[in-house]
């Protein structure tokens, strides 16, 4: 009909044209195409067959990898490198179809025998064995993030420390000498980790406001790599967080004790990182074993996590 809205022909119609078309002419058409065009046509036909088999109708073919694709069952949902991995897994599954089960049941393949999951694993193993660039390159990217992560925490510490511990030269008539003395006293017996005494007059270990603020800014931000997305951070703050933050705080306060001020990020913090970490770990274990202080400490960590969420 004239004046009707244009739409894609149905898969059944395309298949009928394909079957009725002379083979010789089809062969000449195929030869006139580049190999890439032939692959694209083959992919299009496979997509049409998948639509026909699932009973879904699609008027336009979505571009592979489109950012608007939110369907996890579509390869376009995944980033390009994962798409390549899935293509490799498809090859493994085609091998399975060819030599084992040519007409598989969907539920059985996904949930019972889990053969589809197995072929994904096989694809990953194959890529690892071939030492693909994905393995080496991405592993390096991940490891290199260590310095970025530590630097992020350090920048937060450098912002919080001067005000919370009153080490800035512009407040309370501080001088280089007085800041050195103040910082040195904070380092003794790990005073910088102590909070205000509780209602019963007992010490509050690891409860300093600076620790709480740095914890929230470092681990409970809204970035894509925020640790609050993981279950381990949603109900409580893991004790190792205290060790890491405490170590970096110690290193920055040490700079204040030595120079009376911190020159941005140029001054090198600090020798004996592992020594500081181990000392704080020992202090935590001692506190944790105490019936009163251990319970109070864990309740505090749960409360901080709730505030961070």
C-alpha cells in the first residue's frame, strides 16, 4: 500500500526470498562483497533467526554495543572486550552443539547442566592460556590503581588532619615549633586515634572524628569504585579500614612532627609503612579482646557504616 509507514520485512518473508532466489545469482552477489560485509550479513541473518525463534519482533536492528542497551541477555549490553570474550564462548558452544547436543533444551543448558556457563569458563581459560593482551594489560591496569587508591586517601587525610588536630599554622597562633610539639604528642601512644571518653569515662579507641570523616570520604563516596557497593561495607566497616587509614594518618602527622607543616604532596611520607600498620593491628587486637571495649568498638563500626550508606 502507498503512504503506509515503512517497516522492516518479517524474518519469514526474508527467508522465503532467500530460498526462492537463484543460487548462482546469490553466489555472484556474495563474491562482490568484502569479507567484512559477508560477516555482517551472516550476523544479521543469525539475529533474525533468533528473533523468529523467541517470538519477538524487532523493527530496527540495534547496533552491537549501543550504550542504551540494558538487556543483559543481549551481547550489546556488555563492554567491547567482554563482547569478544562472549564471541569466543559462542564458538565453544557451537562446538558443543556440533559434537554433543545438536538440539539443546534452554532450561537444561543454562540451569541444569550449566553447559553455557562452562563454555564461558572455557573461553576465559583459553584466553589466559594464549596470554592474550586482555589478561596482561587489564591486570596491569588493576595493579596500577594501587597508587591511585592510596593517593586518594592521602589527599583526604591532608585536608582533614590540619583542622581536626589543629595543626594548621593559621589557627590558635600556631608556629612551626608548636605544631611540631603538638604532632609529636599525638604520635605517642597513638593518641591521634583516640576519641572523647564515653559516658562512663572510659577511653574510646579508634573513635577520633578524623578517622570517621576520612573513612566516609574514602570508602563511602558515590563514585563507580566506591566500596560501599560491596556487602562487606554495608553493615559494618571492616577493621582493616582502620589499619589502613590509621597508617596514612600516622605518616602525615609524622611529617608535621618533623617539619611543622606539610608541603602538599611533595614530601615523602614516610618510612616503615608496614611497621605502622602492624602496630595499629596489634592495638586493635588488644582492644577487640576486651569485653567492654571490643563490643563498643564493633558497635561504633556498624554505626559508621550506617551513616556512610
